[in-house]
C-alpha cells in the first residue's frame, strides 16, 4: 500500500483531479472539502502528507496549518493555491508549509512535488533519528543480562530500528 495523502480543498474538481493522479501513481488519497476538524482527522488517519488549500471557507489554509503545527503534527504539508503570489508563498512557508503548489497544475508536476516532498520527509526523519539516538539512555535501574540484553529493552529497540546506541 502506498503513502497516505490527505487533500483538503473546497473545489471538488481539484480534489477529483488530484485524487485520480495520485491514486494512479500508487498513493492512497483521502479528500476533505473543509479544514474544520482537521486536527482530529489527522490524528485519527495519520496521513504521510497533506495537500492543503490556502483559500478555504471558514478555517483557511494558514489557520489550519498553524493549528496542526501547534498540535505537534509535523507531517509535510504542501500548500495549494490559485493565487501564486510571493506573499501567499511567503505566508505559507512562514507557517511551516513544506512546499507550495499553484493550481491548476499538470499531473506530472503534481506527482513530482508529492514524490520529492515524501523523499525529503524520509531523509529528514532519518537525520533526526541519527541526531536523537545520541541522547538515548537506559533507564536508571536498567542492567544487562549475561546475553547482553538490557532490562529496559533499549538495546533491542535500537537494534530493530537500526539506531546506534553507545553501551554504558
């Protein structure tokens, strides 16, 4: 099964186009016409990325993006907009958008932006794991058995996930 992508746009012609293009490329696509309830939706469905319209009625794209970031939801978000001005792009990036996609766009361009964004997410997460693994420590009461296993399970978790761990 492919990566899950949430598309939030009030224009059903756009969501139908994006859904058709991305599903034919192997992605799993879920579409919404409103950003209302987006935090709960993302917490429940856990998409790998979000395509979010800048100009939504009610809760607009920037407000939705700010809500997601303030709720520690940091999946890549690509802002969609028919207004491809510098001001909109700057507002999107300042709010934490991963990329910016003018609409309408060609199918090939849409696919390449999605693919690149997901590849960057993977690279970013890998780098974050490498950095954070330096700070992994055993629980204070952890000890090692004769076979080298620790009681807190940290060694096994790191081994399963390819994270380096310095022995203490």
